[in-house]
């Protein structure tokens, strides 16, 4: 339903994040709303697939040109996709980062919703809360790595400087984009299909785990429970900041650790995890979730859409 301004829509007052994609004044029980949610999911997945593939190919091609066309483009792309080059890491991370643009476009074109609503129910990014959750993630998730593995034996990989720069610059984009796509748009679209927060959280977590491709059962459950806990946080805190903070901290720690001790390519190739390893990391995710939820309470972060929100102010 269009607003009085005739251009933008707003979510229902009091809505929590998983159910905030529904525009004000629309009956959520209509079959057309559920069908629209399914169509939105299909468009999001297809649009992300096209955008990410295009960005990946373009960055690979650009890297191949800049490096003086070493071998064929196909051979270069194969090494790149395995993260044997820093360009490959950049290409993959920016390809996933395209998900943010896809979601922003869908909100504006499909839902007539300002793109700032992808971040939270306020709307926009609550930066202080995001920074606090990132710091909690560093302490809990990266700290776990040291507790399990101890002080690392440094064995830096070739081209370490290039990989470190690529990790620091592009991994936060990749992590934020996965949250925007899965804990953001996909979760909210599932909230249109069936207006139950738990359904949106569980469904998005399942899709998140499945999208990671080949993996053994412990690794699948590791990713599923990460999605489940982060989705629950988004539900209870009203935005993506906590899940983004955890995801960025986790990925920075994992890739920097790999670059300093083995190789990013080896970390990229991981398809198996032991049940013990999965359990330890799931426990760390749970600790993070509890602390982040406590922080949200201390910071009084809004968890629902305010009834007083209007469309006044500049377009964003």
C-alpha cells in the first residue's frame, strides 16, 4: 500500500524486523501477500546469482589484465576461485558484496521502500551498537581461536601483504552482505510467506547453511546454528548490527589466522569439521548472542518499528 506521499511504503507500527517488509494497511493473511513473498524470494536469489557472478568475472578479468595476462583467463580464474591469489579473494568478497546492492534495489523497486530499512527498524545503521557487537565478537569469537589452538606458530603464506590488505578491506563487505541478504531480505520475505518470526528465522538459517555448498554434517550444523542464533538476535534487537558484528569479527579472525599460519586457499577449501569443533564454535556463537542481547538492552536499542515514524526528511 502506498503512503500518502505516493512513493514510499512503511512497515506496520510495532513490527519486529522479520515481519517488517509488509507495508502498512495490508492484510498479511491474503494469499496474494504469501505469493508475493515467494516471488520476492525467487527474484532475490536469481538477482543475487546474476549480480555476484558478473562481479566475480569482472574482477577476475581486471586482475588478469593488471597482472599482465598470465596464462589464459580460464586458468587464472581457476586459481582465483581457489583463493590462490589475492585477486581471487577480492573477487569473491565483492561478488558477495553485490548482495547489498541487490537488496537495496529490490526494496526500492519491488517494495517501494527506502534502502535504509534493510539495516534496522529505526531505520538505518545503529553505529554504536554495531561497533559494540564487533568488539564483543573479537573478544568471544577470535578469543576462542586462541583458547583452542594456543599461540599460533607463524608460517605466513606467499604475498602475505596483499592478502592482509584484501582481507581487511573486503571481508567486512562480504560479511555484511551475507547478513543483509540472509538475515535481512530473505528472512523478511519469509515473513511475508508466513507471518511468524520463528519461521523466518529458521528458514533463513537453513538457506544460509545450504548456500555454502559441499560440507559434512557437523559443518552444516555449525553454519545452521550460526544463522539460527544470528537470526534470533536480529529478531530480538530489531536490526542486523549484532549479526554483522559477529560475522565480520569471525571472518576477519579466520582469514587472518589462515594467512599467518597456513594459507587463505587452505581455509577456502575446508569442507569438513569435527563434531567437537562444531560444538565449540556453536557454544561461542551462543555466548556472543547472549552478550550482544544484553548490550542491546543496556543501550536501549529499539526492537520494533516506532508508531511515530513518517516519511519526513531527505530521501536516502
